[in-house]
């Protein structure tokens, strides 16, 4: 008596909901093996795996490795051609069959019309069946996409769990309308419709916090991540934030209530084309969580990349934060508590006082100090005009004027105020200057002027 030949069986079902698919395939393979004198010694089963690609089909990948390594079985039995795969390119399915056959382990099917040999007739039949399997998948994919598009046009959400900051909600008709679904929970009726709603509350607060940090405080994405993690704000999975997650929140149009659809073109689970943002179809599906102005500002900054990281908007936003926290602004406050050193403001605005004025803060008349670009000759001319107007010069007088540079700027340019005074013909005798200053103070006591 000839002993039965050892074989392996490969079984695949597309979705986990096909509870009887594995049993039916095992039954068909068992009948085939009994009839042909074969015995199954190894089983490879891919549950809930699409046949459109080898990616994710761990059982198939393991089987191919075993075949190339020299297995204990002589053949592989599959229920039908579609279980081997519904590859968009039929040659891919034939390629994997050829790999097995070249290793001495042919693939045979239980389908009566497909023989074990490699005759032209058998090869032609298998090619036709592969094409039919692909055609079935294309038709099913087209109907699935039409159904999803129909749901989206009605304001439904299609595509797994809701984004961060939102929950799935039953909409349409029936007793479950308005019920919020938990993560992983399915709707009761297969023909029902799922929409979106705000929540949970902690996620809503986190979304608003992201926009506050990035837009209001004009922080970078990296800074936003650091602050969120330092404040123990967690993601839905309970983990810390990453730059990618922050950008996903900032770019999601759902925060302004808009569901963007038709962003990509798919065919049989393969993305064929990515459409530009201007070509997306949009529909209002939920109340805005963030104002449109803040969202658009976030998009402008994201599109600008690193150029805006330490630009004028960022450092002015830092000044506003310091002003709100301390109630006043000066060099020491900026140096001790600010994110940017004082010289960063001087480089951008000409002086700290000019930067302070940009955020609406004026501390003294000194804050009105002149900051326009001026060469050495123009400085001398302005000081000479001031001398002609007032009859004297002093640091206190210069500090009150908005049409001349500050005393500090003049000292840096000329070395000292006395050197500048000599340029305009004023005596630099220190004792004489002090006597004149005291005389002016006594004479101007009524007006309140002090040198």
C-alpha cells in the first residue's frame, strides 16, 4: 500500500467576520486529500487578511520561507485560486507559485478544473481564474467606495476611530441616535450611520492647548511637544506627544467643523493619487472647536517651515506673555524670564523700547526714543539742532527726545557724550556743566523739568 503523501494547506479569509470560511476551506481540502491520497501535516492560516497584497499575510510569508528552506511536505493545497490571492497584477500570484514549484513544492488547488500539471491548458485556466478573482475584487472595491462616499455626503464618518478630540456618534434614525460609541464599539444596525461629535473632554482641552501653544504663544512644534509632555498631557493611548501627532492635530480641518473627503484616489487598497488640498471636497459636520482665523494662522506657519521659528511673530508673542505675567517690561525681565535674549529684540526692532511698543507697552518717555537708522553726520546735525533749540545739552534732555538717538547709542558712536558735545562746539568742562545743570533745575522747578 502506497502511503499518503504529506502536504501543507494554506487557508485565507478576508475579514474576521467570515466565521465559517476557515471551516469550509478545511472541509474542501480534506475531501480533496482523501480523494487524491494526501495527508495534511502542516497548516498555514491567514485570518482577516486581504488577498490584494502579501503584506500582512504572515502565514503566507512563513510558508514561503519554509518552502525555500526545504519543508517536510511535498505539496501545498489551496481551496481555490482566489484564496491564494487576488493580486491586482496576476503575475504576482503566478510568481509565488513559481517560487514554490522551483523549490520542488508545487501548489495545487481543489478546484476541479485546475490540474496539478503545468500544461498550457491548466496554465490558461489558472490565469483566467486569477483575472476573475481580480475582477471580483475590483467590483467589490468600487461598490465599497461608492457606499463610503454616499455616507460621507450624508455627513457620516467612514474610516475607523475618530481623530483625537472627537468621538463617533450614531446619527440618522433609530433608538440609538445620539449615542456616543466607545473606542472599538460598533453600531447596532449595519445600515446605520456614524457621525462625529466632540469629546472626550480631556481630548478637547488638549486640542485647544495645542493651538494655544502653537498659535497664541507662537511656539514651534518642538516647543509645543515639550510643554505638553512637561504638563503631563497624554494622547488617547496614554503616551507622550510627538511632533507628528502635534502636526496631525494642527492640520485636521475637523477642528473647524469641516470634514474633508476625496483627498486621495484609491483602487483596490492602493493609493493611486494624492489630491492637493484645494481639490478636496469639504462639508461641515460638527461645530467648530477652534476659530477659523487661528486654524488658518496655524496652516500659514506650518507651510512656512523653519523660517518662522524665531521670527518676529514668535518673539513678540513672548513679549506679550511676559507682559501678561509680570505686568511690565524691562531689560531685566526679558533677560531673566524670557525665551529670547534682549539682543534678539534689538536685532529685529532696533531697540528693546521699540519692541515694547510693538506689544502696546510704553513705560516712560524714554520708550519713545528715536530708533530710525542714522549715520554719524546726521546724529551731529540733530544734536546741533537740539542745542540751538534749547541752549544746552545733557543726557537727561537727550533721553526725553524722540528725534535723536538715545544717550547709550551716542556713547557707542562717539565714545562719550563729551566727545559729541565737542563736535557741536559745547564746552566739555565737567564742573561748568554741573553748575549750569543746577542753575536750570532751580529755574525750572515750577515746570517740573529736571536734567
